C-alpha cells in the first residue's frame, strides 16, 4: 500500500473528513492526477478553505530538513524583505548550505539598481547571522533570472536534493512550477494563491532518478500584514505589476494615510518629497496632521480602506515608531505594504502600523 498525496498542496489524501486537509471525494480517486478538494476550489474558484494545521505543525515539518542532506533555497519576497526573511533559518535547517533568492523583482520600479539590491540582501543576511552561498534576484511569475539561478543550483546541490523554503506567500510553489514548465512544458502543476498557507506538505518533484526538488509549506511569520487581512483587502494591498512611485510634496504638519492600514506623519523638517512605493491600487490619502486622528476615527473602513468592515474586527490597533533622518536617503518600511523614500537634513517622521507589524528604516533601495 502507498499513501497518496495531493499533487497541488502535498497533503495526504483522505476521503472521510471534508473539512480536514487532503479531503477528496471517493469518486475522484480514479483520476490520474489527484487534487484535493481545497486545491480544486482554489484553482477553479479562487476560494480558500481554512485548514486545521497550526503554524507550529508547519515549522515542525520544515525542521525535518535538519536531519537531511541537501541544498536549501531560501526564497524571500523582495517587496517585503523584513517580513519574509527567516532569521532563525540555520536553526531550522541545520548545517545544510543556503542560497538566498529575492523573488518578485517584477514589482520593483524598472529604475531599481539590481547590483545594489543584491549587495543589500547579502548584508541583510550577514547581519542576521545567516550564511549564504550566493544571492539571486528573480521573478518566478515572469521567469526573469531563472537560468542563472538554476545553473547555480545544479552546481551547488552536489547531486543532492534541493529544498525550497521560505515564509508563506513568497512564491516558492510558483518558482517550482516555473522549473517544471521549463523542463516539460506543463504549467501550474502545484497550487499557488495569494492566500498565505497554500502548500500543506512536502511536494517532491524528481530532478533525476534519485534526487528531488522539494516544495515546502511556508513558515508563518505572524509579523506579516497578510495574517490580519481579509481576502478582499489582500487583493488590494498585494501588488501584481510594477509599482509606480507616487510622489507627494509635503510640509511638516502633514500626514499620509495608506488606506487605513498605515500612516506617516511629517513632524519636522523642510518641505520635501515623499516618494511612496505601494500597490498601485492602495489609496493614499493626504491630510493635515492635526486632523489625522479624527479622520482615522471617523472614516476608517470607508474613506480610509482597506481595512474593510470585516477586517476591522481582527486588525490590531495602530502603534507608532518615530524616526529621525539626517541627510542620507532613507526608506521608511511598512512590512507587507511598501515603503516611503525620503531624504533631508533634519527630518522627523512618525510611522504608524498595526501592532505586531512593526515599521523599520533602511538606507534607500532605489
Ligand atoms: N508579482 C509577482 N508575484 C508572484 C511571483 N511569484 C509568486 N507570486 C505571487 O505570490 C503569491 C504566492 O505565491 P505562491 O507560489 O503560492 O507562494 P508560496 O511561497 O508557495 O506560498 P505558501 O505555499 O502559502 O507558503 C501568488 O499570488 C503568486 O502569483 C513573482 O515573481 N512576481
Ligand atoms: Mg506554496
């Protein structure tokens, strides 16, 4: 007897519990490629069915890599580096070699300096104490940068398995689908979606007779904005094409709202431009600082949306972080949403974000 796994998400197929992972009606078992009901619905109706697998279960699953030998590819979302970089990776995967892949570069403005970005990723990894063999920038969705990466994987894997790891939603499954497509022309084999937590188990795709490239479930980082939002909100905040910079000339005493999910107050400094990089569909609202609290209180979920009504119940209250900028061009980063780039001699801003999704600053990327 052999256990059957869902080809789309890696869950063990079962026919008795419709609400549990891997459920498939008995009538579908005769099909050649078996897809569980959840994957079927995701694929055809873009509908997500919640499953009873905890964050801890996922972590335990991925931690089994520690006792195996292979190359580990850590995929991060270049639009949410803070939210998607797993600092504890070495503890999770043991002594296995790591390469770092920044995915979704298609979202960055064309003017982005890729060398500078790679260099910054190297530094970020180093500072986090994660030793990486190499760094790559790709777009799994569009196929950019794939050739160089696959060549390097082939060299570094040293005839062993390759584990594709990362937090939820960074594009691990999209990446493997792209590889499968390049090899045999078949597209969308593994289920992907803009909901976090799509892949539920290891999915082994053979490289040759004795080694595999393995898709793994995303590690949950509760600091990711996505965990607090509804499906509808997620659609608005997730960029799906090149992000257009939106520039605001502000005087101190002015505030920008990013939907109702984040806010940036210009406290002190000369008039200057605030260059905003967010999903093009996310509304940015400018107001006077003195009116900002009242606006938020009275218009959250309406003028200031997302969040929409449904999300209001789950969204943590906004908390603040103050930053002082002295000359160097700086990005104020709102994890999972985007960032605002500013420069200026002596500038003070206050950034507001939902509690638990802390803002940060970095040397400007662009
Ligand atoms: N713009 C853009 N979107 C991407 C890219 N790669 C993946 N995505 C999108 O990111 C979302 C998540 O992709 P998945 O491949 O399901 O991510 P995952 O890492 O497998 O996620 P889990 O299985 O939940 O851990 C989907 O909406 C993809 O279409 C990319 O290169 N560019
Ligand atoms: Mg996946």
